[in-house]
C-alpha cells in the first residue's frame, strides 16, 4: 500500500512507548499496534487528532504517501475514425 504510517518514528522521537500512548489517548493497544504495523485500513480524524495532540506533531509527520510504481509514458491518444 502506498500509504505509510510513521507512528513508530514519532514514538521514538518523543521517547514514548506504545503503552504510554495508549493510556494517554484512550485507544486500545491492539488498535494502535495495527496502525503502527500498517495493518489498519482506516483511521478516524478524532483518533488522528488525539495522537497528534499527544505526540505534539502534525498529521503529515505520521502519514506518508509513497507511490508503488513509477508512472510510465502515456499511450498516444488516437483520433476516433
């Protein structure tokens, strides 16, 4: 998936463990673990807000977009007969 969650990076920068974040934010360890490992398929804005407030960061510090493949040259457009 081209969306990367950098929760582990921000936790390391803040010298905080996942258990402490869970307690401060009120989100289960299982849900935070799924988010951290990239297994989560979605995140609520309220969850993102709580994590950013606790880690004193911006959403862009946690979420990154990496394209999976380079776009190739586009096929020429042909006129219809």
